[in-house]
C-alpha cells in the first residue's frame, strides 16, 4: 500500500468513527503488532531449538564415525586414501604323515 492509500483509509475512518475512535484504533493496532512480534519470535525460537537439536545429533554421529581426515582435508577436495591391509598369516603347516604299517 502506498502512503496515499493509507492516508485515505485513515481519513475515511476518521469520518466514520470521529476523533474519539482514533485512540481505540491505535490501541488495537498496537496490540496486534505486539502479538504478531511475539508470535514471530516464538516461531523463530522454535526453529532455532529444532536446528540446535539436529546439530547435536549430527555432531554425535560424526564423532562416532572415524573419517580419518585432518582439518585441511575437510576444506580441500577429497583424495583417495591409502588402504593398508593386515599382513596375511601363512597357512598352517601340513601335518606329518602318520606311519602306516607296511603289508608284506
């Protein structure tokens, strides 16, 4: 709404309700603005609480995962990691042949 429209609406209101109605209008508008600000603040606080809870849960999960990255690696593009394998254990030695009696 432009300033001209607001002035016209206030002029029509003044003509309909008189000068005695202006304080009531101002009081009603003040209460409405106050309630709107409180509602907006409540919504903002609820959103912030929700995001903080999500951040806490995410941080717990990230702490449980060992990514093997240092701080510099997080900021740079990912590089393949060198995989180390445990040394293979040699197979068990074959058992010596048992003595079989000769037929004969």
